[in-house]
C-alpha cells in the first residue's frame, strides 16, 4: 500500500502536470512512429513504385531497423542520461526523432528508407528511456504508476492517431504525408518543452549540484528532497549500479519482461493489419483492428495502473500478460466480429498496455543515480524483442503459415512474460524510495488524493 499523494501547493501541482503533459505528448509521437509503418505497409507491399519490390520478409526487416535504432538510442540515453540530466536528453531526442521522421518522408529506395528508420529510432529510444526517469522523480508518491501509465499510454494513443489518420488521410496525402505528420513535435512541442520542462532536482542533488536544485524547487514549487536522497551518490552512476550484486538478477529479469512485452507490441502493431487482411477483411477493416488494439491498450492500461498503485505492479503485470494469452487464443477460434473486436481490445491491454505498466514498474525500481540506466536497459534490451516481433511475423506470413499459428506463437510469448514477471525479486523501491520519494513533511500541506 502507498500513502496518498501530497502537494506542497498549487505551483507544485501545476509544474508536475506540465511535466506529465509534455512527456505524454512526446511519447504520443513514439507511438505514432511505431504504428505508422504498419498502417502504410500494405501500400508499400502492393505498390512497387513507392520504394521498390518489397517482399514480406524484407518488410519485416524494415520494421526491425527502426527498433535497432531504438535500442541504440535507449542504451545511449542510459549511458548519458544519468550524467547530463533528464531535461537535456528530452530536448535532444525531441529534435532528433522529429528531423528523422521528416527526412524519412523523402526516402526513395528500400535502402534509404531502412537507414532513415534506424536513425529515427535512435531519437525515439532515447526519449522512451528518459521520460520514465523524469516522471519517477517528479510524480507524487501514491500516483507513480498512474502517472507513468498516463505518459506511456501516449504510445497506444499515438497508435490510435496513426491508424485513424491512415484511414482518413492516406488516400489524400499518401504514406509520405503520414510521415511528415510525425515531424510536427519540432515546431509544436519543442518550444513548450524548452520553456516548461525543468531539470530534476533529485538528479541535480545526486550530482552534487544542490544550489541549482534549490533554484529549480523555488521556481517550480517542487519540494526540496531531504533525507538520504539529498546526498550525492557514492555507489556509482548509471549502468555500473545495475551490474552490482543487488541489482544484476532483477535487471536481467526486468529486461526479459520488457523483451516479451515489446515483442508482442511491435509484432502485433506491425502485422495485425496484414494478418486480418489475409483472414478476409478489407484494408480499412484490417486497420480498424489496429485502432481497437491500441484503444484497448489505453483504457486497459490506465485501469491496470490504478490497481498497480494500490496492489503493487508485479502481480498486475503478470495478470495482464495472462489476459493477452487468453485473448490471442480467442482470435483463432472463428468468433463473430463483435467478439473478435473485444478480444483484440483485451489483447491490446495485455500487450501494449502491459508494456506501459512495465515502464512504470522499472522506472520506480531503481535509485536516482541509476534510474535512467535502468529504464534504458529495459527499453533497449526489450527492443530486441521488438526487433524479433516484426521479423517473426514477416517470416511466418512469407512462409505461408496461417494467421492462427501466428497468434498461437504470440500467445506463448505472453505466457512466458507472465512467468518471468513472477520471478522478479522484491522491489528495490521498497528499500530506496522511502526517503527519496517523500517530500519534506515540514514543507507540505497535505491535500489528499486528487
């Protein structure tokens, strides 16, 4: 059980909500980047004048190139994020992936498209790894899982946005226009982030920059952290902490959790439209399944996050993986369309929604001096699953394997994810967050839950 969230005053609450909004808006475009490729894939496969002769196997590889970039970007953010700060990493990566999306819209060949997808992925990965650390250090105790879920629900929100815009606009602006939309954060989000996104006081303190931390707290109304968190870290920074005896086993298991979640997330988002098209649905109908998948992830993920704040995330993540197993098997049983859509929505909760919960779980598992590295490890290593997911789909469909077989394989991955989750040792948050997550009692006027 966690204590109710507390606010030091209206300015504190306003600052945190701005941070949550900006982080969510940035992550929406991560989700957009994730799903937009799946929405345009049928067009690229059917029309060789776009990029060239694209086979299902090559298409699966192209889907994976971006994820290799995401893995590189996430690990880079883990390497540098605990050293140069959360704010700077956020701004760098917003610029990086926005420019990448814009340039990808101009690609003229399969090779250039793949290279640009890889480069764009670096910015996306850096962003995903950074926002978890940012929210964990600003969110009030008792709402960490909820606020993390709100932020990372931007991924399925971006998926819904990509699917909706593809249905409404692809016939008018083409696949290149859809990629140009992904570059909008450069002009609509970056100026706001520069003005409203503060540096984390907790990170500043961990680097010995106490006076700067006080200035940020005075400007934003955020309470100055006290207790043991007010001292610079003495046990290393970043990935070095993850390799210690205390964290090496849970780090490996948390990485495997993320591997399973992202294999399911990327595999289904890339290939669900094509799988349903092969099952007899028309192009717009197959995109509707993608819309329902991501919509289910948004609603289910937010509900599950509230349960995670009350009961702890470990059991909720394991249960969510099991829901995915059940829903994916249901998709093979030939049910009527309404039941199929309901199963896809539940599958969205158990796959994309589960990954949202995993990010929140991980970002609160590690201390400040290793938080960005911990999230980066799970986002980066997990992207190996994201790389494998589209490749599995491409290879299966290219070999003529049935849609049911593909769903069975994905269901098995979800079951493995549930088992790995249950093996994770007791949360490090229970040992480290008491001092570093609780604001100074003397500076607070408890307002209860909001």
